[in-house]
């Protein structure tokens, strides 16, 4: 009986080392495939569709010590009977909840730069206007008007300095 147990241990050890090699090879193969797919993903354009256009608006400039103080993105689809999309972007956001507005340092920041990225259907047109506040102030309202697009996706990033 001890000889059978010894032989069983040898078979188990041999099988275990083969499984370990196979398992290690499997892990390496998965890592190689993952690394390849991540590299390919890094080269993708901002928009995955050829039927869209991206426009970039900048107000102000990069200032030493400034940090992003506000970031927001949204996708807007107009009603069927509208021929243009109008979006008002306001910083700081107006709220009726005093507890929410008190919890942010929005009033303590001076705006140094506004970056606005717009994505719409190929051939869309857009304009952006400052309607209130601005660079060097504590608040800003920007109005975006886009035409010839069924959907408008926008990202706004506002940089500022502590006042």
C-alpha cells in the first residue's frame, strides 16, 4: 500500500508542475492580449464616429498655480421642431439650496481659463458667448448656440485661482 501512495504522489507532483506551466502560459497570453488592446484603445480619436465634428473654444489662458475648479459634461438633444440647440453654462451653478452652495468654495475662486469642447454631427456650426461674468471674476455664464446637429455633447473645464 505505501508504494501506491508514493506513486500517486509522483503522478500528482508531475501533473501539478504541468498545470503550473500551462496556467502560467495562459496568464502571459491574457496579459499580452490585454496590453495590445489597451494600446489600440489609446489611439482612438475623441469621437468614435466619422459622422461627428469636435470644436474647441478657449477663453483666458493658462496661469501658474491655477487648478480645475469646475468640470461638467452633458449631451443635449433638442425637440423635433427646434432648428438650433441653445445651452447656458453657469458657474457657479445657481441653487436654491443654501447648504449646497455653502459647501463649495466657488465664491473664493477667480476664473483664469474656460475650455469648452463641443461635439456634434459632421458639418454642424456653433458659437459661444460670454453673457455674464468672465476671466478674473468669481462667476461666468457662457451661452452656446449649435445648429445643423441632432445632438450636442459638450464638456466644459474652468480653471481658477484661490482669491
